[in-house]
C-alpha cells in the first residue's frame, strides 16, 4: 500500500489512463493536471486549462484515450490527444446549474453528466454534424444528481441523487446502438425509463456502483448506510446502518464484496450475502502504525481528567493513512470482478493505492468472498 | 394612478407554496402510529423500585409504536412525554443494560427521542438525557447521531 501526497488542497476528482501510468486530477481549481509516473515519483506532464469553474468530474476512456471533464461552469469538454497536446471540444449540455459528475459508458460511445439542474445529460457523437449532442433525463429526478455509474450493457445508468433516492435509468440512444437484450432490471428500456428506484434509506446518495455482472447495484447514502439491491422480478434490497460517519464513495471489488470510504478517512469492507439478502461489515481496511504506548504520569492523568473529563490517553491525531475525508475510489487492476488494487483520493490532497492481497493477509479476520 | 396601491393583502401569500420545483416528501400512510400506551407504562413505572425487569418492559413498551409517520403534533408530543418519563425514572446503573437490550433500530429510535428531549430542557432532564446519550453513543456510534440529523420522518 502506498501513499503519495500530491498537493495541500483537496483533490476534487481523478481518473487513470488505461495502463495506469498517468493520472488526471483536479487540484480544487479550474484546471486538470496530468501526472506521469516515473519510478517512485510523479511528474506533471500536462495542464488542461479550459474550464471557467471548478472541475467536478473527470473520466478517462481506456480504449479511445479520450478524457471528458465537467465543471461548475455548466460545461463539459471532451479532450483528445493530438501529438503531445490535449485538445478540447466543447459539449453543450443545456444545463443551467453546475455539472457534478461524468462517466464514459463501457463502449465509450456516450457519456453521462449529472448536474444540479435536476437532470442527467446523456451525450453522444453525431457523425453528420461532427458535434456532441445531448439528451436529457428529467423525470422523476427532484434534486441534484451526485454520482453515476454505467451498467456493463452500455444502456442502463445508475444515478444517486440528493432527493434521497438511487435510481436506474435507461440511457438507450437509438442513433448509436441497437436494442438491448433483457436484463435483470427489466426488458423494456426506452430512453429515460426508470428501471429501479430505491426506498428505505434517507440521506443524499453520495456514491453508486454496479457490480461486474450488472445484476447488483450498491449505494452509500448520507445517513451512514450502505445498501445493495439485486435485480430480478422484484428487486431485493439489503441495507446496513453503520456506526461511522457517512461514506462518500463505494465500489464493488468482487461480485459479493464492496469497499466504501468517506468522512472517516479509511476504507471499509462490506460483504453481501445473496442467500440471506443481507449485508455485513467486513472490516476496517486501514493499517495504522503501531504507536509506542507511553506511560501516563499521575500528573498527566489529573490534567486529562480536568481538561477532558476522562483519563483516556487517546490523542487527537488521525491514525489513518488519509488525513481527511476520502472522496473518490477507483479500481486499478482486476476490474470489479477480481479487483487486485484500488486507489483512493481525498480532501487531504493525497492518493493512496491499496493492494487487496496485502490487506487480506494483514487483517486476520478479513475475508473477501 | 387609478390603482389602489395601499392594499397589502397580497403580501400574505406564501409564494413558496406555489413554486413548482418545491420538494415534497412522499406521503406515507399514518397507519397505526398512535404512540406508546401511557397507562401501561405508568403502571410499570410505579412498580419500579421493587422489580427491575418491569422497568425494562416499560422501556420497551415506550419505544414501541413510534409516531414517525404521523402528522399530528399532539400524538408526537404525547409519545415524547411518555418516553421522557420512562427515561428519567431509570436509575443510572440500569441505563447501560437497557441500552444493550436494544437492536440497531431501537438504538436509533432512542437517539431520536433523546435529541427531541434536548429540545425542551426542564429541571433535571438534560443531565439524565446526557447519561442516556453517552450510553447510546457507545453502542450506536456517530452513525446513530447522523441518522437523527438526516431523518426525514422524525419522532
């Protein structure tokens, strides 16, 4: 597990290229910086300046090597590498509030942008006009869309929103693809159709993720719960309330295990048992350094009692790797089926890469099914 | 200048009610949510000094049937009064086993009542509620407090 501190400011969002040698991130301003790994160091090779507002979402398409960014200036840009320079193409999203998140579809022929205008813009490239065109999904979204994830069939899109619901929409664009085959979430999928809407959890949905097969969707919401829904004739939902602060991002690492992280600054493992349709807490994934146990003198004890009304010697220093909330998790190796490495970035400006095998051996009761 | 500009009755209109973007929560049925049974709880509290287990039963009864979906503030007020009475009647040493006997949802519900009780402090209630809060926090953690803050349907 390695940790690299890029900046002092929070990293708003990040994205990796196909072979994981380059990372594009936004250092909490209007630019996107691309860093390249050489040896143990990271050097900045490109700076993408085009947005007029903070860049809130970046996604890097692995096959076509295009980057899409969206920001609070209500725009999205698609960047293509021409020689040694990244050239932007403006995409008109027709939104009147900030864009919040963006994701390429699995086949990279479209991307979806969630925004504060209570709608999702699904954009595809129109060959005749040589221009990116977008279609809106509006109903029944009542508030800002915070997070998006595509189903592997390139049609279904999961969206988590501030109206306390996680929904699965159909983003079928007849101009660029054929009719989809039926899935666990339904068979009729006209554009904008709601295939699934969550009930039961309250709180803004900060992170949403499809499993590798697309049959399960997990979401983390602001009332400190994580939930998984499995598609089928009737969708089965299982949720787990946690004793920690709310989680901000969630991803599947195998078909049954999820890793989530948030305001508590360390990643956490959850396991979903489909037979019991229940979720359980798998373990805390941080490896804290063993701090030397200092003995307390009687004087210190009385001072603690006087100041803090307790004789505990717990220091007010975070023991986790990240020193501030973790805002994004991305899978590096292995995909969502057999993830071997994943990466977290957060408000402390640092990026940590976690190795699943080492974590499994380090924590004794950890079992990743 | 023929219009009467002195009338200000229009200022009484609540413009936010007519905003088409206004967020309205889903309407769930009020159903059987009448709040806990006050008489039963009273009876059990009176027997407290002699029988500790009666207190636990009173506690569990008080936490049953929370008026979460009800829109009637009187029902909620009544429920709050009953629960507060049970909480103040407990001895300090009995608080911890009582909290341990609750499941996750029970702890969340207890936290909601505790914070509701903080809203209207009276006499000794805050001190006792703080003791309950400490024990409930040890079991429920920060998550249970976050759920009190983010709950759309409160007690």
